[in-house]
C-alpha cells in the first residue's frame, strides 16, 4: 500500500458536515446499545421468560414497515430534517423512562409500551444516517466513509455494553437512563449541525424518471419499482432480509439468554460478549476504511456472509463463555465485512434521487428480525439454543448460496459494476 493510505482513510473528516454527523451517530448508537441491554436484561429478570425477552426485542423492529415512508419523507424534505425529528422522539422517550426509574414506577408493562413507540421510529435511523452520509461525502470516498460510519454502531456495542451493564449494576436504572437521555439530546444537537452541504449527485446511468410533483405514495411505488427492476439492488435486499431473519437474532438479541441460561453468568459477562462481537467489527471496519479499495465489494459481501453463518453455528455449540466470546469476535469481523460493502454499494450503485427510498427499503429488511425472534423463542424453549442456532445457520447458508447463484452475473462476476474497486 502507498504511504498516503492512512490519510485517505480519514479523508471523509475533511468534510465539515461529516465531522458533526459522525459524533451524532456515535452518540445515538451508544444510547441504542445501552438502552437495549438495560431493558432486555430488566425484562428477562423481571418476567423470567425468554419469550418476553423476544417479544421486547421484536417490538424494537415493528416500525420497519414504515421505513420506506421515512425514506420518502427524507427525499422530499431532507434526510437531515427527518433524522433530527426521529432523534427528538428517542430523547423524549428516554427522559420519560428515566423519570419512571428514579421514582420507582417503572414496570415491564411501561418498558414494553416505550419499546413499541420507540420501535416505530428506530428501524429507520440507520437508513437515514446512511442517506445523510451519502449526501455529504463524495462518491469516491464512500467506502471509507461507510467504514468509519460503521464504527459508530460497533464501537457503541462495546461502550454501551460495558457502560450500560456497569452503571445499572452499580448505580441502578435511573442513573443509567440519565446517561441514555443525555446521549440522545447530544445527538439531536449534533445532527442539526450536519448535512448542510451536499456533494454533487452521482446518479446511475439507468436511472428512471420521477414526476416532479408526485405524491408520497407515488414516490414510494417508484422507489419499490426501481429496486425490483434493478437486479443487484434486489439481490442485496433479499440478502439483508435473510441476515436479519437468521443471523442477527443469534448475534444480538438472544445474547442475554445465552449469558444467563447457557453460561449461567451475569450482566458483566453479557457485556463482555457484546463487546467482543463489536470489537471484531470495529477492527475490521477500521481496516476497510484504509484498505477497502483493494477488494471486490460484492464478492467480499457474499464470502463474509457464508463465514459469518459458519461462526454462528460454532457459537451455538460453545458451552463456555471464554470460547463463546472468542467466536463472537471473529463473527463480528465477518459482520463488518458483509455490512460495509452492502451499504457502500447501495449508495454508489443507485440513483441519487432514490437514495432515501432505497435506504428505507433496505431498513424494511430489518423486519426479518421480527419473525426470526418470535420463532426462536418457542424453538429454544422446546429444543434448546444449540438446535435453534443450527437450524438458523443452515437456512442462512443455504439461501445465501442460492442468492449468489441466482444473481451470479450481478454479484459475483469481476466485471459487474458492484465489484468495481
């Protein structure tokens, strides 16, 4: 590599708006992870039910069906404006739960109600923040920018897991939620400062025309039609849904169950598990920010997904926390190697006019978490976690290979646009 590679890795920070957007996303991601861990553990302990844990986790994704409309609104009134409104909702809900925790009035019922409202908005956050980054960073820097932006989510899993578990165990739920609410408020203020400048658009050559004054529903249909008729976009949406259905429940939401019931451990070990998975992802994202230009994005995405499922299979059959954390670190590496190229390709290989809608439809794939989690609860109760993990990984491996074969010309060929380095 050339001596200028480290400078190129930090090139997105030369854009003023990105210097505000990155810490705004970081604060939001830290709050997300702390909140999910705090409430997930609270629900599991108070109800003593893995089914209620999966219900809570599922509620966080019920708004995925609304994600395309958030994308439409972002394309109409500005991605940054929509993102600011969403993050104001987070801050309000966290403040309410903080007050309930300090006054001793919090109950699992209130937590589930808050999760329901929160879940209507949260699934669209990643899509909107990605669209904002696409607005403010030049196309030639997107791989580096998306790698750096990805560190906001993965580093937050480390900080959120360790801080969230420690604060709750030491000080209680009220102080922990004070931290969460403060992070959300900071994210709103920082997001207001970002997204002011837009780079020149870089539309795809096969862009379809959109009426100048179309209704929101017409614009949504146009976005859906654009994805449906663009093979590489449709393939990536199918793969994203599959990952959310079978990989992310094992990798994220079911970790409290593994820590408590398989490892017979406490919140501290759970924090180490989450931090281990995230540390692998952070290290890989940083490597991609520097060396991502030397790989073929779509090929790397497919290979990383296959290895990720293989590692999750091993994790499902690892009975001790030390081995499980080691496997989670490696799985985190594969998660980053699959997700960063996917986000980059969605921005770089599509029409800029559909950016918000494409990312909204991408977030719609998160809906796979809902059936994945709800089905996993009864399966774990009847057959155990190892059998459930085996089933999910087998389905994931099979359909990933099917997607790679079905869209081979668009994802695997070296001369395909999505494999341009």
